[in-house]
C-alpha cells in the first residue's frame, strides 16, 4: 500500500520524506490556503522533495479553464498529478490529460458510480473521501470496498483507489484490508500509525534492564 501525505506544509513533508516511507503528496485549495504560501511556489517545492506523485488541484470549473490551469501545473515537474473535481468537465479534462500521459487525480468522489466514470476517463487516481462520508452517516469504507470490487472486475481499469479524507489509523488499516492502492493521510494520523502504548512500555522495560547489565554495544 502506498502512503501519500495530505498537506501543503513543506516542513512536515520533508520530515516524513526522511523516513523513506512516503510515496507521494496530495494538496487541495484548503491546504494551500492554510499554508499561507503561493500555490505554484509551494507545489514546486513539494515536487522537489518527494519523487512520487504530487497532486495539485485546478480552481477552474469549466473544461477549458481546467485544461489551461492543468497545463500550467503540469509544467512544474513530471511528478505532478493534476487534481480535477468529479464533474463532467472534470472527467473531460481527466481524459484530456491522461491521453497526454499526464497523471490525474479525480477528487471529491462520493459514490461507486462516480468512480466508474473516473476509471473510464483513464484517471490515474480516484479519491473517495471516507471521513466526509462518515461525517454524514454514510459508511466511507463501504464505498472503498465497492470501488475496489468493481475495479477488480475489469483489468483494463488502471485507476488506483486513493483513500482520502482519512481521519484515523483505523481508516488506514481498513483500507489496507480491503486492498486499496493508496491512502492519503494527514501528518498527525501518519505519526499515530507507529504508536502503541505497549511498544512504549516494552521499550522502557528493555532499556532499564539493559542499563542493569552495565554493557555497551560496539
Ligand atoms: C484529498 O486529496 C483531500 O485533500 C483530503 O483527503 C480531504 O480531507 P478532509 O475531508 O479531511 O478535508
């Protein structure tokens, strides 16, 4: 399973990239606004830190506008994935970019029907938002399961399921159990994945017992 981090905070991205466990980055207009930085500048910096796909979202809502903005974003680096919303114009723009071998992340997916359209449009990634579905009382993980099942029926669907709007380590575990290709995870949740109180307790005991031996390694 690939791990992307869902942030536009370059400091946090660098820190996580240093672990060697980061496969890509997703951003959205909200995260760019939160960074307080210039969009092109911050995406350029991120694309230089992480060799994997870096999603940069268009702001236009019409096909021509999306193509114009996406073409500008694609110039930044080869690892840019143009993020387009799941609308008819977004799907058209998706087809346009993927036919030019430019990666596309189709975002704001909330149904299996939408995910089928994205795969037919040749999307590199489909982003179903599990947390936001959970928030309105619909089971987000069920959607992941449905999309994975559908995509597995058709070997010519090459779209990767990118689980988005992840809120907890359990979302990541459940997505992995279903077999989703990618999870895009907020930095705080990514850090939580490594934590377990029994790990902390066990390590403290091992360290204090080791000190009693009075030995040093090397
Ligand atoms: C995905 O690409 C989105 O940026 C993100 O996962 C949205 O998550 P949120 O629902 O926590 O805003």
